[in-house]
């Protein structure tokens, strides 16, 4: 099916300028005056990104949501003021690919200075949340996956609380495996500056696919109590050596 959105061409300077201006003018009057900037420079390129990368996720796992819609793959920039006091808007934008709300998921995070992308892991206990059980049952397998699929020493590790708190610049599973057992919510991420040519290029799609492909084998341990079966399907789909 032909996309209704233009091809993704990168995250422009105007996108980061809008987020910077929003941080300085976080009120409804300013936002409504600048809503066209929001739609054109932020929402549209993010929808295009989701639309273009959707076929990749559909191949990996059709249960991952890929609709370029709010409450599906795009987080609303407006806060729920029933639970938040003060500024009505987030000064960042989040693209995320999971199966349901608060699922472990792949993401791209944008603020006024950076593009951050990687895997969020929800290691709390709950329906369809399996990482905590699997890190105890399959610790050896998880270590092997992190090394084999070149996750090791390629991503930073941050804990997620109210804010993201970086713990390790370069995650090394041989040194840091206990973090994966102890943290309740965390991310493995890469980060590029807004001025990086990659951030403003359609080639960011290729970079995101490479990074998400590396992280998907770890994601298998987040979504099933039979992670090795899902991992085998992934290997077959991509034609990887056993």
C-alpha cells in the first residue's frame, strides 16, 4: 500500500528549533500560534519515519504496532493535566514501537539537542512482561545474545524513573549484567547530536534499522516465556547463520 506521507528525509533544523522554542514558551497561547510549525516540522517528518520503517517491523514481528498515529507509535506532546501541574507540553517528542502501552519497545527520542534511539525494557512484573523471569531463567543465553548480535559495548545504559538517568556510557555485559537483573525500567541507547549530518538525512532510517536489528534478539526475551523460539524465527527471516 502506498504511503500517504512523503518519504522521510531526516529531522530538520526547524524541528529542533521548534522544540527549543517550545521549551522557552511552554504555554497554550504560544503553542496554538505555532501549531503549523508543530505539524509541518515535527509531526509530519515523524509520521514519515514511522511509515518508512514500518515494513521492517512488520517483517520482524507483525504484532509490533507500526501505524503512524498518536497513541500507537507517536506520543502526544500535550500532557494530561489531570496528573501534571505546570507546563502543558512535553519539550521532547517520542516515536515508539511496541505491542501495547508500557510494553518493552524500540524508540526514537527527540529533544532540542539530540536524537536518541534504542530499546526500552520494562522489567517490572505484569501481564505480558517477561524480562524479569527470563533474565533469571536464561541469563547465559542473554549474555550470548548480547555478544553475538553486537549489542555489547555498542550502547549506553540508562535507568528510567521520572527522568532518564545515564548509568554507563558503554554497556559491557561481562561487567554490567547485574544491572539487567536489578533495574525495573531501563534503556540501551545510541545518541547523535542535532547537528550530525545523519540526524538530518534519510540515511537515519538505515542507521535505525541496523541498531534495532541488533537489539531485537534481546527484545525476544522481553515478550515471551519461549524467547528462543522467537529468536529462531528472527534468524530464519533474516537468513542469519545459526
